[in-house]
């Protein structure tokens, strides 16, 4: 229940904590309700209802947790319809609601199996190491081999890692290749570049995102950046005085990160804004480079400011250019020189 006219959940509402947590996590990532609605495949009104204390189906917790880059258990713990499952112990074997009889034999059998599984796995790993089967071994504590976790991308990741400076610049992989947004990634740390990441949308190619590029990319939406903005899917290109990096798989299609001249700050342009900006020549066109303030986004759309104009995209209404520039040659990033 909500307080009349306030739009806020009342203090005795069982949905209050979940509603407030949803809103806080969304705002932490800089997502609009429209962004989150697209990520979990519901309407914007539905998200607003959940954040205002309306009932949220418990089966939506998994999709929301993934979109917000948090553990599903965080939401389940706050969901009024989530019943804790108590297992084991003589005091809960009485058939009371929300409990299950204990099963000590099963527990000990599982423990025995897990021990033998661990011993077998350790033996196989030791044998492989002795025989020289294991290649690209990690170089330090907490490291795993580059490319591990994906047979399809292993060689691509290793080649890219070597080409971009290897261990001296990138350090080592701190986790296995895993899915993130529209593609697969592997996190790196410990090299001169600081924290960085290998990204791949297409298994045949991968790109390292490090330094200022990684900083500004991650700042878009934190753990939800890949889903919101897409993954880096091109090497940096120098188009005039600007450096352009393309993004693929975001909520609004192919977007871009752009750094102007000697600046080390990359500005994100979402798909709707980027397409219109390309059509009027990009950084070398009538509007010039994007301003460091970046895009402003709301539930109604997005606005980006440039040196000599602005582009406004309104959901359902399209894109407006202010002022309307004279006819210009569209930018083709693939024709720009590698940065």
C-alpha cells in the first residue's frame, strides 16, 4: 500500500523494503525506469508500480537481479512471498509449515561423494601438469589461465592478450571467461594498465578495454553497463581529432564512446543519439565533439550536448537536432585511421 498522493510506500507495507531496494539499486547504476523495464522485458509502468510498493511476482527476482548486477538472494530475502527453507535437525522434522524433515544419511553420502570428487579432480590436474598437458598456466596467486572457460573464444582471448601487452601491461586473469550482457568477458588485473577486461561479442574477435577507456565505460552503469550500453566491439579509431570506439548490443543498438582531441575522458553516446550524430558527420561535422558532461537520460529519452548543438531523442517521438545543421557527409568510422 502507498500513502495517498505521496508515491511512497507506507511504513507498515510488507512490500516497502523491496520497493525501496529496487529503486536504490536502479539509481545506483544510473538506470532510468525505462532502461530497467527493457532489461527485464516489462513495461515502464510495471517498474514504477514495483518501486511504489505494488506486488512484484517472485519469479521476476532472477531477471531483476541480473539487470541490477546483484545477487538474487538480496531480492528474495526482502520479498514478502519468499519462505525460508529449513533443512535438518530434530526440531524441524515435525512437518510444520515451511520446514522439511532432516535427512542425515543423505548429507553424509553427499559429503563422501564430494570428497572423492575433489580427490579425483586433484589427481587428474596433477597428472596433467606432470605430463605437460596444462598450457597457459596462471602466473600468480588468484590467477587463472587467459581464455579458460570458453573453448570457442580461448585462442582469440590469448592472441588478443599477447598483442595488447601480455602480463606486463595487463597482469593476469582473475576469473574464467563468462557471459556479460551481449557477449563474453574475462577480467584482468595486476599489470601496469591497472584493472582491465577482455571483451568479445563475436567469438572471432576480442578487444582489451583498459585505463581511461575502462574507467569511463564502467561508469555508464557499473555492473549493468554491458546490458545497457553493449560491449566494446571495435578497436579505437581516430576520426579527425577524436577517438571513437564502437559498442554493440546495447538497449538502443550500436552506440559509441568518444574522446575529443587530447582529452582522456570518453563520452558515451547511446544508439539513438549516435546514429543521428553519425548522419551529421560525427566529431568532424557541424556539431563538433561531444561535451564532457555526457548524456542526460530520463524516462522520456536522452539528450547529448556538443560543441555547437545538441541532439534530443524522445521515446516514441524520434530524434531532434538543435539547431538543424546544413547537409553534411555522414561519418563512416571504418574509414577512419586506427588510433
